[in-house]
C-alpha cells in the first residue's frame, strides 16, 4: 500500500499530468523583456497585512522588505549590515547607542528620525497582542538623544539584538503620519522609507509598488514598478512564467523543474532554505498524542527520506531539528538524519495500549506550503501502515490560520517554518511553556530554564551548548516531529539576474536585468 501511495503521489498534481502545461506558452519577446520596467513576481499566497508587527509570514515579509527600511538588513550573503543606521556602539550589556544616516525620508516626504524608531520599537515591544512581540519584548525602552541619535535599553544582555534589528519588526513606521491619520488608514495607505512605495493592494490578486524617487540609497535603476501576483496553483504559476506573464515565480513544484528548464527563455533555480516542514503534535491530556510512546511511534512510522525524494523530488533533506546549518546554535548531529522504523512503531503503539490501532486527526493547509496536500496524504498512508488511522482535514489558508490562532487544532497539523532571525532562539522559543499552550500544550521546566538563560548569555560557546541541549530534548519528546529541510525552487526568465536568498526575501534592488 505504501509503495502504491508513493508512486501515485509522485506522479500527481491536481489530477493532471504535471509535466505537461495546459497550453503551449507564447514565446516571450526578448526585446520587449529588456524594454519593460515592470517586474512581475508570481506568489503562491497573498500578502497577509501591512502591519509589519502582526504577522510572521515569510512571503509577506518578502514584499514588505521592499517598502520598509530596517535599522539593519542582511545582504545577499546574509551578513548583517547597517541599513538606516550609520554607526553604533555597545555602551554596556544592556545599552546600545545608534546614529541614523542623514537625509532619510518616508514616502510622504516626512523625515525619518529617532522619534519614529522609538514609536516603532516600543509598539512591538510592549503590545503583547502583536505576533512579533516575542522577538522584541526584550527592549525596555528607546531613549531619544536627538533626531539622529538614540539608545536601545534592553531587559538584560541581548546577544541576538542585531539579529532582531535586521528583521521586519525593525522596519520603521512613520509616527507623525500614523498619529495624524490613524493606524487603520496606515494599513490602507501604508508609508515606509524603502526603495519602493505603495500603489495598490487588490486582495487575493496583486500588490503593486513603484520606485521611490528619493530613496536614501538612490532610486532603483532597473525597475519602475514591481507587481506581486497571487497565483495559488503550481501549474498555473509555471504556465504564466512560460507564457511570459510573469518574470519570476516562487515554489516551482519539483516535478515541473524539467518543464521550466526545457524552454529557451526560462530556467529553474535551486536555493538553500531555512524552511523546515514539521508536524505539530498536541500533548493535551486525554489525547492519544499525550503519550510519548504514541508520539515516538508517529515519528518512526514516517519515512522522511521517501517524502523528500518523492513528493519533494529530492529537493529536501531529512532532519530532526528546525535549527538548520548556518543558524546560530545548530546541532549537526540532528540534521540529515531520520529514525524510520515501522516495526518499532507498531511495538510502541502496542505498549501504549493501541495494539488494535487508533484514530487521530491531521489538519493540513492546501496551497500554502510546498506540496502540503501531497505530503499530508503520504503521511496519512505511512501512519496507516502501522495501524494509525488518520482523518485528514484539508483546509484553505484562512480557515487553517483561524484554527491555529484559536488553539482548536487536534492531534496533528502540518506546517513549514523558516527562521528570519538566523538564531536558534526563534526556532526554539515556541517551546516556552507560556507560548506552547495554544497549539502544543507542551511544557518542560528544563527547556524553560535553558531558554531563559540562553536569551541573555553573551558567551557564544555556552549559548550554543544550551540551544543544542534544548534541541535534543525536543527531538526526544516530540512536541514537533520534524520532517525535512526544504530547498527553495524558483523559476525565472533568463533575461533577469536573480540570486535566491536563504531567508527567502525577494529584495527587488538585487534583481536586475541582464
């Protein structure tokens, strides 16, 4: 049965042969490509919101990074470099002093000053309802020295402060504009200070931005506009690329890489990714998954290499951790490894009192993560082989998000998480008892203590050891069952220079014409 499931799933995509486009694409005109100053990018999902503090969605930040300037920003090699900041110094363990670059203006013409920095960082640091609050609550206060100079005071030493200041939560908001017009107006007509400014957002269709003439680092040279189009179906995104309707697409399905590469005008590009596919496992008392033996059985029943090689076409690596290589605190012993052992899984179920089988629910979004539906269906088949009947709930994005926010998920749900902080804290902070209540109902005092200590540990060697210990505990206790580390797959016209980033950002100034 499992072999049949693998063969069938590997050859299916929405019920149609994945290798054959639905229509012959029009041949793009190379001269027209060179003359166009509009970059069009095909995305699998729509943007979530223009509230940069109230989402944790990478593809939304991939749009935001073009509109908002950060205090620091990672370059294409992922090195942290000053963005709005001209210079800085560490005054002491809890005080950092910064100086802003000169001549920075928001898209409405207002100057960007220390007051905007204070407004932005204190908003996200103090409002516990915001999704980015856990990443910035370590900031106690932003003290203004003058329009260009300010200090950040932290709650204890913060070894990862620059990491935090190089992600979307430090995209500076326009204080005066928001206070004058209200935050709802800002969400409808957002203003940033980045290389592109807002034109329109047609929900479930497109986001349109245009080059900001007075961008402090100089106007973007190759593009007047960038359009982010929502094209949820994998085959439709590929066909749009082949037909010349878009210049770049995200999440090329692995079984259509050859189709993209077979055309004279397009190519598929592979990229290292921070994204890890996983199963969230509810530990709530009374559920079968509250038993560690059941959680282990589920883990051992899943052939992660088969998932990576078939459904994901070999563009993934089995893993037992979310802290992938290249992130601070990674544990190499947990990467590129799996514990597949279906016979032991059956024995564990018997020991847990489920020798005659059990039934659980797996919730999965469709069209949100790479091959999410197909991955879930294969997991369903694999668990069935050891006596676990899986009721598979396939959900569209909004329903899936609402379920998670309300904590109404049942035994399992499928997700895929990145790590824009490039620090183990982001990947592991979810296991704090307080934070783990809603989705996982998981608690471990040693993990809580280690997370608290590592957060303020300025000794890199000791801090790494603390995070590696947490990862081993999580790998054994399985509040998440990690599946694979994904590789990103993009499709692009050959008339464009595009170097994919590990953080999955689509920073348009780095995308140029040949």
